[in-house]
């Protein structure tokens, strides 16, 4: 478990690969985002995207699945996620996820927690970003007596 | 299909109900967001949320599923989605989704499209919001000769 103290501003980690398939795009969309251009390859081929693309929700889900391969943060709550979709995610894309800690500050009122802003980029095998995520998370500080994790850590002011 | 012209600023629509269950929260999280506090009720009960909560991705997916019950918009692309999580979504929640068109403007360079900002609120049976979504979408204008839909529409300046 990684606590507030364990995230150094500027530190970054990349995980992957998740390979998108047409079958997964259609199956996910059928269940959660059944818009015609996500569930039907023919309709998709005549759409402005000219082919199947993963729904925003599916793309976000792939990022979350890759993120879960990193050691978990001692999260108290997700406050906000900003998702940008600069390019479509398509069948055959081999996706990796890079997460960077870009900002952190301790809570002013509660010493057991702090706010961290993470920036994530889900990119395909060409390095083209298909989703950029900026997340504000409330993360626990390390409980007294809890051992520090075996990774670089840095106290922030 | 609803085109750019069919969305009036200020117009709103509500759909529902999606009832969250512990089984669905755990099944979704196991597949897409397997953080310990989303997949294990015991760990969740000892977490800061004091019980199971739907992951951000799952909550967003429920909103998309409810949205799909509305007549589809002639979307060209999702540009950005901002997700806020003001309160947790929990087993037993009966969720409804309200979508409001809050801003629109025609493209300056391409007459076949325009930008629309939508605000969505996913709320439980007590009216408590569990997710607020602000989405910027690129939407097609109605093709020449295409019949107007049977709903109030208004031309914007």
C-alpha cells in the first residue's frame, strides 16, 4: 500500500499492455454504452470515426485495469477525474498506461490525509495518446509505526 | 437520431432507474478496477468509506448505460469528460441520470458540426448526486433533407 508520503512529485510509472479487440469493444459497449457506433461494426464503418472505436467508458476502464497493476494507493476518495480523448482507441491497439504524480499537499485540517493530483496517459503502440486523465485523490498519510515502502519517497513541504 | 439543432440550451431529460447491487459492484471491479476496497466487502467495511462503493469507472458506466436510453445524439467525437464524485454510490442505490444541454456553438470552420456542452447528474433515490459529468461533444448538424425530430428544437445564434 502506498501512502501520501510515498508519492514524489514528478515520479512516474508505466504499465501495460492491454490489447483492444473488436470483440471486447462490442461486448463492453453492449453492456454499458450501447450506442449504435460502438456495438455495430457496419454502422461504425459509416460513422465519422470510420470504424469501431472503444467507448469513453471502456477506454477509461482499460486505464483503471492497467492502473490496478501498480501497487495500490491508500485512497480515501476520488474527488474528480478529467478525461480527455485526443484520439480514438481502436481494435488492435496495444495500450499502456503511464501515471505521474504532478502535485500534492497535506490536508490543512486533518493530519491523516493529503490531496494528490495524478496525470495519466493511456497510449497506443505508436505512442499516440487515446486518453489523458487528470485525477484529484484524497490519500491517507502513513499510520504511525507502518513501515515505509521500498521505493523512493520524499517529504513535501 | 438527434442533431446539433435538436438540442436546446437549458433542455433537460431524466432516465432511470439502475439499481446497484453488491454483486454488480464486485463483478465490475473484478474485471475493470480490482482495487481491494471495491472487490472485497470485508476490506471495504474497514476502509474510510465504511462499506462497498462502486468504482469511479463503474459509476461512470452506469451513467452511460442510462444515457443510452435517451435518443442518441449524432456524435462525431467525445472531446472531454469531467467527472466529479461528490458522494459514494453504494449497494441498494437506485440511480437516475439527468442530462442537460448547457451550452452550444456551431463550428467556425465546418458547417456540418457544432460543439455542445452537456451536464449530467447521476443521483440516488434520495436525490443525492453520486457523479456529476460535464461533457464536451462534437455533434453533427442535420443533413439537408433529413426530417426534424418530434421534439422541441431551437436554432441558436
